[in-house]
């Protein structure tokens, strides 16, 4: 039984590190998507193309917000 406590603490530490790595990967992906959208919006686009890019941008922001909430919840669960 005594070995279970240190093992669970180690598991919590590794899960916290994994969550940190997931957050970094997620942020890098977000930056890449935003960068491509911004570049595309600087080009000549018709109204339909611009509309589609704006939808993609809004969707990406919404997904980013949801993924932040999930990561925050996971981190709180790891701490508890």
C-alpha cells in the first residue's frame, strides 16, 4: 500500500507534463492555422472565398476555446 502513494504521485506528475506538451502542440497548430488564414485574407479573394475563410477563422477560435477549457479541466483533475 505504501508503494501506491509514490506511484500515484509520479503518475500525476507525468500526466501534468503530458498536458503541458499537449497545450504547446495545440498552440503551435493554432498559430499555423491563424497564419495561413491571415495570409490568405491578404490575397485577392471573391466574396465567397473571403466568407469561407472568415468561417474557418471563427470556427478555429471556437475550437481553441473549447480545447482550452478541456485542458484546464484536465489540469484541475490532475491536481485534485
